[in-house]
C-alpha cells in the first residue's frame, strides 16, 4: 500500500492561510493604531463603568464591603 | 436629562448562584468517584451505571456545563444589568433560560448514566438534548441582546464583548460539531467520520475550553475584579487587545490535540503555531488582571474573595503557559495520552474556574442578601484547603504522566521494550491515590463554602427589589468629530457580534475547508471495508460503555508504539468510523491493532473479570455484557443510517443484515465453545468481541496479501 500526502494534491490550498494572515495583520494593525491614537480620557472613562461611585459611598456608609 | 428608575433582576442571579453551588458538589463527587475507580476497580460496583466509562462523562459534563455553566450565567446576569444600567430584557426568557438549562443538566445526567452517548468528548449528549441546548442558548442570547438594546449606557464595557464572543462562538461550535444522523430517539451517528470527525471534534473540544471555560470567565474577571478591588482595570487598552487577539487565535488551536495522529500534517502545524501565539493574549490578560491590584495588595490580605481571584488569575497564567508548551510536538509526544494532560486541565478547572467562581460567590451572596459573610474564618480555611487540594491533585499526576510516558518509551539494550504496559499501570496506583486525596480536600473546601453561604443566606435578607436610576440613552447619537471606527463597534452590539463571528469563523473555515476536500482525495485503502452489522453493534456497545475514556485507537509513528502495538495508524483506516474513537487518554493500552491479537475466549474472560487475564488490571468488570441480550431491533435502521452517511454497503443490504449477523454470531459462539465457554450467540458480549476482533485488522489483511504476492 502506498501512502502519499494527499493534501499536496489540492491545488491552491496555500491561499487559505494567506487570506487568514492578511486579515489578521490588517485587523490587528488597525486595532493597534486605534489603541495608540485613541484618547486616554475615553479609556479612563469607560474603564470606570463597573465602579458605580454611588454604590461605593453607600457601601462605605453601611460597611457592607469588607 | 431625566433620570429613569428601574429595578435589577436579582432573583435569576440568585437561582443561578444556587444552581452553581449545587452542581459543583455533584460534579466533584462524580470526579472523586472516577478518581477512586482508577485504583479501586471495585468502586465501579459491577453495574453499568456507575462504571468509569459512564461516570467520567458525567463528571466532565457536570463540571463544564452544570457548575461552570451556571457560574457563567450567574455572573453574566449580575454584571450585564449593572454594566448596562438596565433590567434583564425579559423575566420570562430568564425563567426559560434558567429552568431550561437545569432540565438539560438533569437529562444529561440521566442519559449519560444510561449509556446514551455520541462518544465525542464533551459533546456526549444525544441529539434531542443537543437541540434543547440550541434552543436554550438562543433564549440566553435573545435575553442578553434584548438587554443590550434597552441599555442606558452607550459604551459596551469589555466584559460584555467577552459575553458576546462567547455566545456566538459557542453557538457555532455546538451546531457544527453536533451534526448527526438520528437512528433512534437516543442514538445517532456523527455526520463526520475518522479524520474529519477528529478535526471537527477537537476544534470543538479545544474551543469548549476556550469559549466556555475561558472567555466568559475573563468577562467575569473584568467585571468582578475591579468591583472587588474598587479600582478600574489596569489597562483598558490591553483588555481590547486581549479580547480580539484571544478570540482570533483560540479558534485555530484545536489540532494540537491531534499531534502525531493520522490527521494531515499541515493541520497539526497550524494548531501548533496558533497555540504558541496564544501565550501572548493569555498572559496579557493575566497581567492585566494581576496589575489591577497594584497598590491594593493590602486588600487581598483581608478580603477572602480577592484571595480566590488572585489564585484564579495565577492559575489561568500557569495553565496558559503550559498549554502552548504542551502544543509543541517535542513535549506533546511525552505528555499526550498520559495523566499530564489531566493535571493540566485541572490546574485550569480547579484553579481558574473553581477559584474564580468561589471568589464571585463569596462576594455576591452577602450583597444579594444584604449582610456580611457568616464566617470569614471558614472562608479562609476553604481557601487554604482548596489550594492545598489543587497542589496535592496536580503534582502527583504530573509526575505520574511524565513517568508513565518515559516507561512506555524505554527500551532495553537488546532493543526490546523494557516495560509491559501493565508495569506502568501498577506504577501509577500510588499517584492515583494521592490525586484522589487532593480531590477530596478540594471537595471538602467546597462543602465548607456552601455551609458558610447557606448560613449567610439564613441571617440575610434577600434584596429582591434593587432600584437604580440612570438617564435614558439619547435616541440620536452624535459621533465626536474625531470618532474612530472601533468606537462604532464598541457601541453597537450587533456589529460586535458580526465582527466576532467573522474573526472566529476564519480559523474554523481554514481548518475545515481543506479537511473536507480531503475526503475526495483520500485514496480509500482497498482492504478497509465497512463494519459488518454485528461489528457495528459491537462498536455501539464500545461507544455506550465509554471505552474511549481509557483506551486510544491511534498508534502514533513512534518506535515504542510500533513495537508495542503494531503498524502505526493511517488516515484511510477510519473512513467508516462514525464517530471516530481515537480517545485522548491511554489509561489502558491502545486498541488500534487489538483485532486478532487474542482468541475470542480471552476477550470473554477479560470482560467478565479483567484481572483474570491481566493480573493487576484496573479495568472494571463488565458482567452485564455477558448476560444482556443484544438489541438487534434497530439493525436495519443502523445500516440505513450508515448508508445515508456514505458507507458503501451494497444496495438492499439492510435486508440481509440480520442473516449475516446471525451467521457471524454463531461463528463466535462456536469458537467460544471450543474453549469451553457456553454462551448464546445473541448476547452483547458476542457483538463486542466481533468488533474488538475487527479493529485495525483490515490493513493487516492487505499486508499479508501483498506479502503472499511477492
């Protein structure tokens, strides 16, 4: 029984990983540019969304938070 | 702007929290039982329902989908409402989601114990339950997106991105991997066979880890950690990179579960490359989590929830460092099929998922019940017992895995295998004992937590009506002049969903499209023939009893494996295997070449009392196979289903199937009789022997023929 590497016989198989790589590079370049150029104020602001200040004050008063 | 008043739905959160606690104990008990069975086969109790092959899927499914699943929903339902300043979209959908999920779990537990399984790891549930999962998952997504659309906070916080990514990817994975042809209400065959089935299954299996055990929990980390530490996440920028890079890379990594198997080499390499790259976003996320506590480490000292979080994030870092390491072919050839992998996943499961869930529960329950934790001291004891439990669990089986693999590969100077397989099994027993003690400690800690939380609930007062207020979102959003395209994604949930789907679909498509083209390109090995009806029944018994949980059917092209088992496995040998049964753990020896190795009577005696044939064996007894009559009523349906899947039985063969079956069964019964064993030919054991004697033999026939021709 002969055992050959079948996949070599699929023509143009190389294009799939190439497309993937191109999309990967483009997308991440774009995200990186956005992150470098984006406003610090915006990021600071949105990173505080989970911290509800009002709740913290309340909690400090009735000492639920330990 | 006018403030709108609204109430959070705490009831659903509470229900999911209770379910998380309850199923954690069930899942861990099943795990402990399975762990004990590995050195005490009597703990299988000689009945089918409690045998390792069925207990193990119960354990994995209970931990992943019941314990962690409910943990995800608990955290999502709590954080989503608060991050969006909105009540959950629909109380009715929440109710269906909660009870639907619990129904799935109960059905899963019952059917797995009864032996209804697809035989695909972590996707064992049969097709009616698969459909139910799809429905309930859609309900969850609908409820989540409804809430997002009614939100009062423009920006979607990063935790929500992780939830959206989880939702869409799990949907895709579940649907693609579960495509199967029903034979009866509780039996189906995977649409894929052999190599393709393996690639789809491990694309699913790896991403069940990625998108069920990791991404939703990262979402929880990004919400609950800042909340507990009362400071924002270290770097929001890093969290954006973390999200996109993680979901993009994770989806490709599946084939690292198939290194050195009969899968195409390019797919294996793809899996390795992406697995290695995964360390970057994973560690980015871990560092982001740990650095959130910079300047607040003093809070860790006296906040038990934070303690659990810190160990959870550290365990995430360890597991995601080890993952890429295990994906390297040089390491994988040592670790794969051994307990090393089990140790690795338990650092993740016990450390990352377990500890993060415990941390969230300790933080959440007192808040839901407007009180303080009943006993901080007890919670601290839980922390230390559980940490010790993880160490005692992982270290012995890391050692065991490494040693077993080394023993497998050891040759004498004369070039003979140095150890019998049984020698390595005997060597492992003390490590298995130590591991189960570690598991017991961990379980003890979890019980302490539940006692502590129940007492907390008793002294507390459930906060059913929690009111909050926020201004409504302006209908018309005025973009800033300098607004950026990514901001467009950040405020639009549907865009986020679509971009996430594209990002995860790329990897899946690139892995599959060629793999499916392979089918037409595989020169079917001529001597590989479809299973006879009796063998097919035997194979279904093999699947039902979960033999794949301990036995592999994959001889890798290594000197020691070829010497021990025979000719290495070829892709063309598995073309009729719906589903594939390569397994992932070699607790017992490989079975890829077991056909014809022993006489029929050996298998009969071995199934009745394994240690009579293999002294020192830790395999459980299967006496019911000898007593139970084979259910042959669905033979025709099975052959028909196989034909629909493309297995080339001759036209109208289903009508001859029963006759052929009887002939083959009589032959085996006669061969058993010759060795002094009286059995009826219609017993399950006969079918199983037929299958076992067939495995891996087709290619041997080919070899002997070509030798004869010479």
